[in-house]
């Protein structure tokens, strides 16, 4: 089965959201006010009810660092879903 044109890996989704926010001030305002709805809007999907989404806008005097969840002890299929790699499909890596 070929890969979807829909960006499924987290870094691709984040890049898409940031580009849209930079180019569309109204979308950026919605993203900051209601991140889950804005993300669902851009991706064209319904996000799970229990999923929380937080968006933080960096400023010249504010550096934001995301500490990812510790996946040690988490079964590999669950980790693949968390990282946006569909189970059963090889992840694409840069050469």
C-alpha cells in the first residue's frame, strides 16, 4: 500500500501547521485560541475526544522546549502510533 499524501509523521504535521499559521493570521489566532479545533480544521480530521492540544507561541524572550513522553516500557505498536508511523509500515528515513 503506498504512503498517503496526507502528512502523518509528527514533524510533517507540525511543519504544515506552522507554515499555515505564518501565512494566515486569522488561522494563527484560531490556533492559539482553540488549538484542537484549528488542528482538526487544517488536517481535515476529527481528533480523539480525550486528546489535548496545546500551542505555545515563542517570543524573542521566550524559548519553548518540548520534552517528549518517555517511551521506555511502551509497546512498539503504541510508540509507532504516538510518533505518527502507522504500524506495519516501515518508517521513511532521510538518506
